[in-house]
């Protein structure tokens, strides 16, 4: 702080600086809001129905669920009851 300025002038200058920073922050918020709202809109002309579905995506092709107590190779996992 400059000591040769009157206190009222210093306070006014600090308030002015704070308002400038607030305006810059609001501009950034507006830019991010516009960007995020653009991502929420669907892509025009894009149809995701079954065009890019992975093979086996329908319920008839799903594998039977495995026992979660078994390891990735079917063996018992140590630490589970019954292992």
C-alpha cells in the first residue's frame, strides 16, 4: 500500500480492483457455461440407435454370471468363506 494516498483513495482503488477481478471471473464462468451447455446438446444428424452397437450387446448373447467368490480363472479366491 502506498502511504502517501489518503485511506479513502486506497479503499476505493482496492474495491475497484476487486470488481475488475470479479468481472473477469464472471466472464470465465460464462465461457465455461456456454461450452458445457454445447456439450449437452446432441450432435445434429447423429443416430446412435444400433449402428455402432458392439457384437453380443443384446441380452440373449450375455454370458451367465459367474460366482463373485471365484477368481478371474474360476478358482477359489483366498479370504472368502468356503475357499
